[in-house]
C-alpha cells in the first residue's frame, strides 16, 4: 500500500511541476516568455528597453522554475504528511517552514524583477504604465454568478439568482 501511495505522490508531483512551469498566460509576457506586443506598443518601448526587459524576464524565469518545482514537491510532501493515520507534528511544521521559505524566495525574485523593470522606464512610460493598471497583480472581481473570484468582473448587471444553471428555488 505504501508503494502505491508513493507512486501516486510521484505522479502527482510530476503533473503539478509540469503545470507550474507552464506559467501564467497573461500580462506583460505570453506563455512562451515573449514580451506582449500590445504592452510594448502602448509603452512605446525602444528596442534596447525591450531587450533589457526580455533579459530581466529570462533571468528571473531561470531562478523561478527550479523554486516552483521544489515548492510543488514540498506541497506534495505536505499532503502526504497530512494523509498519514498518525501525524508527525514536527515534520509537518518543518515542511510548512520550507514551503514558506520557498514562497518568500519567489516573492523576492518577482519583486526584484518588477523594481528593475520600472527602473528601465522613462517617467512618461511609468505614468502610462500606471494608467494602464499593469503590474498591480491579477486581482479578483465579482463574477456574473455573484460569487467572488476570477470572472466577468460584474459585467452582467441583469443577473437574477434564478438565472444560474442548476439553481433551484
């Protein structure tokens, strides 16, 4: 039974690591790591700025990918620790601290990248960037189904509680 759970955990870690390395597919960069042309055009970036921004992104990505893989592994370890019949509090707390340390490293890398990015921009480009509301994070809005999370941002103002599929009164 233990071998089966270890194999299942390994497959889960492998699947999660693969999806984690794919990265988000919105914002300044597309899913392949190329600078979004709409952002470059809106900010009127020079070719030198574009190259420097791309280099910043590539350098940060090289640091982030192994950390994300480690984080995925640690999260899988944590799930295994919590699924045991007898819990080992010391191991759970130690793994939790390792997860927090990895998350902190990821946040630091992303913050350094954002700061370096902003230093490359002219004052006009910075004001354009702030007006475009880029770099403020993903955020969450009210969806058309009246729940919070990623969704339509409250675009459907004619929502009625009975309109939701599967909703019964």
